[in-house]
């Protein structure tokens, strides 16, 4: 007979892990884009980084990368807990 698969599980990765991975990718991607925008702005000749969108572009990598590190730690903890439960046979 065919196996019935849980719709919340895709390839052994649970919904929580998928959400954490997508959040990590989004935060790191936006932070890298903001970092590159600041570099391009400097190359183009922008001298006033206190007006317009530049303060947000400047601060985003300073906040985004630490948040990404915390999300990576949360992902590792969630994965370790899930695998521990699967090993013991006490899944939720």
C-alpha cells in the first residue's frame, strides 16, 4: 500500500524549519542588498547619508545580520529538538 505523508512535512523538513530558513534568507538578503546599496552610493558620489532612505539603508545591515545569527541559532535548536524526538519516538 502507498504511504500516507504528512502535508506539513516536505522532504524531512518541518514547517517551523522551513519558516526559519525563509526568514534567514530574507533577512540576510535584505541586509546584503542594503550593504551593496551603500557601497554603490559611495561610488556614485552620495555625500549626504542623513537624508532620504539612506539612514534606513545604513542601519539595516547593523540590525539584520545579528537577527540572522539569532534565527540560525533558533533553527539549529529546533532541528536538534526535532531529531531528538524522532530518535526517541516521541514526535508531536
